[in-house]
């Protein structure tokens, strides 16, 4: 065997799925026989996926390339994830024939009792593989799609469908399906209507003036302007005109937000933020994407989980404009606060341990501590336990947040016009400030560096 290995040998891939025969002594290639190869395979105990040597032309490959694949295992087939098929339309746009006048802009997706809303498609297990030593190779099984029936929705186990249990508006989120009843306000919010808090969806066919609030479990639609007010929806928010926030408006949605423009407001979307015109001097957060393809983002900050599409960034006045990808600025601030708290708790824990050791040493030396010091020792033990517990909670939260911050796959900025100076791009801890004007480009994180590439 040693004589054979002086001429040729076998390299096994890390996943144990491929065995490659390679030449160690090129001058001895002509002398290699099939029996040598079979003996070598036997010594390595390679028994699965071995090539037919008579059909392989192995000697020619060895002469030309100094190596050839001699055995291949069966690659495992990973399963597919479960998915949700929505059976009803969630489109809010109106066709031309549906518009009775120029004020008809959108429609609310409605369903009736007993309608089939969606169907759950289960994941598949896939198939395990086999390595060249005839050992099984585990596959990754598909993950089930997590979606629960919400308000006025039932789930049928037999056919895996979600069904409406009442008439209302359909709202499909990432993990829940709801059918919400609808509450309408025929004009502006006023002292007559007061603030609105409703467990369904709300339509306001006017404006939301300064100082008012709208809270809804479903969707909120405003046909007019939102001023310095508060809107919070568990589903989508549609604001036909725009937000004139005067640095006081707060708009929060569990799903999408669609708006004409945003000026001096704080906006948070659980899914996508879609702006027809511009975002000016505002703080916006979208868990998925921000689309502002026909307008500008000027001043303030925008944070997204995936992508930002915009026409222009910043302005000629070089207003500071900050874009954060992969995690919101609030989460980054939370990480900073947690690390500071973690540092302080570790210092406290160390001081408590030193105090406890001193008291224990004194007890060992004198036999019994005075009453005051016994009480101090009990308090020390209690405080140490509580400090350790708090520290563990903080470390668990930090670990979860660090996983979120570290994942930048698929995150990018697309600018279809101009980006001016003083625009900051942050991908987690990686930052790039634009010191000159750029046009028509994409920006993304590559090898720990914020890269700009022309479109």
C-alpha cells in the first residue's frame, strides 16, 4: 500500500461527499493500474458512489490534470419552507371604471362571512444524502409558516384554510390574518368626534388636525392631511395627502404605510414605507423597505431592515441625512444602553463578591458575626442574586440584538437621481459619509466596507 501511495493518493472533501484521486509522482502515472486504485479505495473504506473505472478514462485525466474524481456521494435535498397563499385580493387601488369622481382614490379590501381567506402550504422534509463511506448525511427540513387566525378568522385543520367568521376588511400581516369591521368618519376629526380608539379599521374622509389621536387594531385610512397628531394602527396606514408633522406627528403601523409626503414627523412601519413624493426632516423606520422612487429624502434619518429606493438624497444645502440598514437607529441606541448597563452591573457584582468574601473570612476567623454584619451578609447574597439575574437578562437581549445587527444579506440603497454631500450610510457599525455628489448608484456592504456602484 505504501508503494501505491507513493504514486497516487485520495483526497476526501470536508463534507465527505467527494473523493478525488490525485498524482503524487507524475513519472509513475503510466504504471498505475485499476487494481492500485481499487486497493486504495479499499484502504480508505470508500464504498458508495464509486465511479466505473472502465468508463471513466481515469488515466487520461490523471495525465492531463494530475487528478480525477473517483467517487461522489448523494447530496442531501433540503426541504422547502411552508408558505401562505392568500385567496382574496388585498389591492387597495381602483380601476378607472371604478372611479365615480376625482375623489375616489382607493378601496378597502372587503370579505364576507365564510369566505376562504388563505391556505397554509406545509413544509417538506427533503431527503437525506449519503456520503462516500455510506453514512447518512442529514438534510435541512423546511420550516412551517407561522400564521395564526386573528380577529373574526377561523382555521380549518382538514384543508389548512383560514376562513372569515364575519363581514369586514381583510388584513394580512406577516404572522396573523384578521377581518376587521370598519369605522368611518365622514369629515375631519374634530371636537365632535374626539380621539378615536377602535378595535377594527378606521376611515377618515378628511384631515387629522393637530392634537388628535387615532388608535386602531386594523387599518387606518386618511383621505386628507395628518398634522401634529398621533396615529397607531395594527395593520396598514394609508394617508392620501401627506403628513405635516411640525416635529410632533407620530405615525406607527404594524404593516405597510403609504403616504403622499412626510414632513417633520416620526414614522414607523412594521413592513414597507411607500412615499409618493418626499421625506423631509423626519425620522422614519421600516422593518422591510422604504420606497421613495419619485421623490427625495432630505434631512433626518431613515432606518430599514432591507432596502431603500429613492430618487434624490440630501439637498444643495448639504443637510445632514442619515440612512441606517439592517437595524433601526433605536435598536442601535438600545444596544449601546444595554452595554452601559451591563458594564455597571458587572462592576456592582464584583464589589458585592468582594464584600461577601470579606464577611465570610471574618466569620471563619471569629466564629460568629455580630447581628449587624449577619444582616449585611444576607443582604449581600440577595443583592448578588438579583444582580446576576439582571445581568443574564441583559446578556440574553444583547445576544438576540447582535444576531439582528450582524445580518446584512440583501440590504442595499438604490439612488435613481442624485445624492448630495453630508449623507451618512450606516450598515450596523460600518459607516460611510458622502463627501461629494453621486448619481445613479447602489450602495451595499461588501467585506465590511460600504461600497458604492454605478447603476
